[in-house]
C-alpha cells in the first residue's frame, strides 16, 4: 500500500508555470504516495490547510511554494509526529537552503520519496511559529521593499536592489536584549535572531555556523556607524558565512541563548521567515526538536563518549538510591 500525504501547493509562488510544476510533482510522487492536493488562495492560506490536514490525521504534509508558504504550513506540524516535506518554488528558497534540502522540484521530490527524517528545532516569536529567523530593523525594511511585483520581475535580485535602496536610509536604534541570564543594551542597525539561516541571510551570520538542532537560538547585532561601515560589515558577514568562522569586527556582536526578549527605541519593523509581521517588542523562544522534516541524508550523531580500548577497563553504572 502506498504512503499517503497532503500536498499544499501555492500556485502563485516563484516565476515558473504552476500547472507544469504541479504536474511534475505529481508525476514523481504519485507512483509511490497517494496525494491529497490542496491549492492555497487569497482566502485560504497554507497554515489553515495544514491545520485541517493535521486534524484529519494525515501521515505526512508536503508544502510547495515560497518561504512564506513553507513556514506557514510547517506551523501546523510543530510538536507533532507528522513529517514535513519541502518543495521550494520561491524567490529566495532560504527555507530549503538553510535545512540542506534541494531546491529543485525533482531533487526535492526524491528527498521525500527516500523517507529519511531529521528532527530540528523551531521557535516562537510573539507566539508566532518561526522556522528560520526574525529580522529587526534593516532586514525587515529590505524585505518590505522587495514586494511581490519586484520579486516577479527581478527574482533574487529584488532583495539585493531593495538592500541597496534601504542602505541610503540606514537608521540606528537603541536596543535592549534580555536572555535567561543577562540584559544587553546597545545601539544597532539590525538585529537578527536565527533558528536556521542560509549563508545568503548575511545579517544572521555572526556566529561560526548556525546550529538548528542544539536547543539554542543565534542572535547577531550589526551596528555600523556609517553607510561605508555598513557595506564593510555586510561583506565581512558574507565572508564569515562562506568560511564558517565567527565575526571579528567591533561593530558586529553575537550570542546564543534559549530565548530573547528584544525592545527597541524607536519601534522597529519585524520580519519572520520572509514576512513582515509587526513591530518590536518581541519575545522569541526556542522550541527544541519541534519539527520532523524529510532530508536527503540524516546527520550523523557526534560521539560524546569513547571508552572502548582502554586497558583494564571497568565501568560501574551508578543507581540512585530511593532516598535521593
């Protein structure tokens, strides 16, 4: 008997022919998976379709569209045992890239057919699910400028052009960042909190690699004093993302924590997983091991102990007494 899955398909995502792309997906998956297909509309979003699928008790949910569609559909399967399949057809495809999932239809479908599953962290930002990242300040302004018309016309270049345009209006703001054990106050132009992020999300690349199954979130503060400094800081972040090394500039900081409470003065726009959702303040909390996704390979566990081979080895297992 074939597996079953709900396919949620956004027909307006990307720049391809949606009828041909849906037909391609069906031709690859349907010989092995019985698909229950639903298309998003202006009135019916991916999150509503995915929640309904969860309530029906589906075996798996597959979402096809841009990052906004994928993130919205993933919301419904957080903290469930329902695996989530990703077929990216958007402009940036950051969702797939960040989670090491192919962003071509054929390879993404083959990944789902292989059935390998990896459990990753997700997060909640002001109680709104977040799979990738939240951007405050510069990134949010850039995403807002790269509207649907610009993305349809210029593709990925829409974000670059919007970033160059927004650089002319670069603003700094006061920010207070509270974690479970400290409060940080500083001045910034951008603050990014990432659960997962591709190297192209340069404003999230302060740490030496973003780990998305460690139960922690990665926060990067970018605080250039001038437009020239902003260009230099962005280039440095691009270099660190490429090399996997942490930043070394004084106008960039980063830290890891389980949760962040962020307030700004003045208020700043906030973008979550590519969608403008409001303004600061925000509270962002990690949800460890909250999402099961189909992946092309399962990451090997890193050994935490090796004792075999030691001379005259004995190991005694301690048992807690009933009084402890």
